[in-house]
């Protein structure tokens, strides 16, 4: 064997060794990845089950709260109803509630799978346990409101209907998803983008609405709204026990909101901070209202205040910052205190203030998502206005097309007519520049027939000679029919052509070469002057508006040639566009 042959053999062996090393490293990394995934899944399951236990503990809180705020002669009945409604709610949810809520969707209205829940899939089982605690909470809300008036078996029927039908169906509308792909929503509200993180509407307002309906039917306790001197007859039997119940509920709420995250991740600290801050400010502001109204610290306002703050933050706890959670809780406390006073005036007898806390707090909590929710936290894009505002006011050079659209929009009056033609500028312009009158905005439509903008503008000026007519063009589209500018000059039609000149057909995309599409910067302004019109070139965003005004004042057909950003890309989505 020669030296050269030996060297070749050595090189092959080294290559094989390198391949084996890479293979082994890949296998190790794959194993590590699988172990991390398994560990994370186990942590998520553990967290959700711990949270389910905390929510279960809230049943004890409800029992203490309701027993303490009820008269002593009815405290046993109230306590027994709390125990009973939990068992009935869980069994009903197991039999068909979970199926209605999370089963295969029927037109986004209700589910139709998982009857008599027996699946062996761990993920499904975990979620069932957690949601069973939620459904019990919705049923228990009703118990306190209607205390001391309903027969035991009447309440059993209400619990059955609430936990087996009402809550699951509303939950399906908002929360139903594909377990194999959680991003796919089934319910009609979920498909619309409805967000209720932990159930301000789904759990609390459902229970609150049912409670209000029952209260309006059964009326108040006999003698409840007699003269002030007799009101003490309807005071709660044990205020310390009621306060203890509120504290237990406060503690359990960490599981209520934290578990709704569905995973053990870095969102949890923020969720918990928002939860106790909102509760604390609900307490402070509700208590203050009680002092103002009653001229002394009022236990009911102090006990229900933190609960109102907790319900209020339930929908948005993962979508807001602590500074917003403070406002949500404070307003929740004020609304709760105000509703307590209102119910008294309306003579609606709500023993535990379930309507102020759960119904009003649930509605306010849901609304607060839209007011305070952070789009990034919610996993949503910013609104179009929020996306385009920095670009419309940008002083970048070359000029962003949206800055050009803004400057033109501010010049146009209600009688102005605009014809828009091109690609990028067509998508930007037709959404950024409104027409004040029908037929005053003209473009090529969804077919994108380039080259029509200038002829459209000429026709519009002939039809309405007293109106200011603009033609917003791309450089590529104007190059297709620039000769028609001569027609405008010959017939003395003072249209104003504004060119978004990005030096090519469509925007440039980094790393992608488009042969034949890079046109260079064409001096359309000089072409206008050579044909007998007015021409001006603009490369400073501050000069766009003055240049267009000078073009109008010239009384001639004019071209304002604006140097725009070649990389500014607008993606067409049939009728609309996504601005980038």
C-alpha cells in the first residue's frame, strides 16, 4: 500500500468517525429534547391538578361565606346545599356536561362527544378534573344569592340544569378547542376572537345571571325590606365565618386564575400578582364606598370587595400588567359597592351579594379585556391603526408609502377625487385614503389591471372639472401609460399625479432577486415639464405636502415624483391588504 493510498484510507476513517460523532450527538440531543418535553408535560399536569385542588377548596370558602351571611336558623340548610351542589355538578358534568362543552362541535353551538367521560388519555383527564371544579363554582354562586328561600330539591334541579346544560354550552361557545391542536377554536365566540382567560363571563356571569333570574321570580325573604329598625333581623349569623370564607376564596383564586393558564410557565407570576393586586384594590375601594354610604366601616362591603376584585381580574389576569390590574380591581370594587346599594333600592334580596360580585364583576371583567388588554400578551396583532401610526409619521428616507398616503389624505377635501394604480401603493392607498363621496375613489379593483390610473383620472376630471383630481401611482404602473399625460396637457386638464417611486415592480425582498423588476429611479417630474406640465421631485417627507399644494396651485397637469422605500411591502389579501 502506497503512502497516498494509506492517506486516503485514513481520511475515510476520520470521516466515518466524524459522522458517528455527529450521529451520537444528535441522538443525545434528541433524547434530551424528549426528556425535557416529558418533564414539561408532567409539570403542566402537576400544576393543573394542584390548581384544581385549590379551586375545590373554594367550595369551603363559599360555604363559610354563605353560612356566615345567612341567618343562623338557615345555616345548616345553606351548608348542606354547598356540599350537595358540588357532588351533583361533578356527576352531571361527567355524564354529559363535558361532552357538551368540549366534544366535537355542532355548528359552534355545543359539543357531541365524551359522554360519560371514560377516556384514558391523561391530558383529557387532567382537563376534566380542572373544569369539573369550575362547573361546581358556577353552580355554587347561585346558592348564596337564593339562600333561605328555595326548597332543597328545587335547588338540586337548578344545579343540575346549570352544571349540565347552561355552563357547558356557554363554555363551548367561548372555550371549546381541538385537544390535538389547541389553537383551533370550535365555539362561535372563540372563532370570533373572544377572550375570557379564566371565566369572568363563562363561570361568574353565567352563575350571576341564573341567580338574578331566580331572585326576580322568587322575590325577597318575608319582611326583608321592612323599616330600618327591623333590618337587624336579617343580618348574617356569623360575620367572622363569612370573612374567613372570603379569605379562603381569595386563597383558592390563585388556583382559579393560575390553572386557567394550562401550563407551568413564566406567565404564572404575572397572573398571581394581578390576582392579589386586583383583589386588594377591590377591597380598598369597596370598603371606602361602604364608609361613605353607611358612615362607618360596613362588613358586607369589606367582605365582598376583594371578591369583586378577584372576579373582575379573572378575564384579563394574563393579558394586563399590574398597573392595569389595579384599575380593574378598583373599578370592580366600586361597581360592586354601587350594585349593593342599587339592589337595596330595587328591593332585590341577594343574601351574599352574588349579583354585585359575580354578575357585575364578571361583565366588567370581560369588558376590561378590551380596554386594558395588551395585544402581545393576548397573542393578537395590533390593530391596523396601531401598526400604521408610526409609519404614517415616520421621517425615514426613502419615504415610507404610508407617510405619503397620510400627507395626501390631509390635503384632500370632501369633493376630491382620487384614482389609485400600482401594486404596493394600490394596497396602501385604497385602505389609507378614504373617499368622502360615492365614486370619488377609483382603482383597478381586485383584478389589479395596472395602467388604468392616469386614464381614470383624466376621465374623472372631464366628468367633474370643478373637483380636484389626484392620481396616486406606482412608478411601474405610470410607466405603462405616461404618454397619456400628454393628453392631459393638450386638453388642459389640471390633474395631479403623485408617484410613489420605489424604483421597481413590487417591493424588494431581502435575499430574493427579481430580474427585470428593478427599474431605477425614473424622473417622471422632468417628463411632465418636458410635455408642458408641472413637475417636482420629493425625497424629504416634510416636503410632500408643500410640493402637492404647489402642483395644485400651478393650474397645470402635474406630477409630484416622491422617492419611496423600495422595501416597504404590502401583502394583498384579495379585497384587503396587510400592511408591513
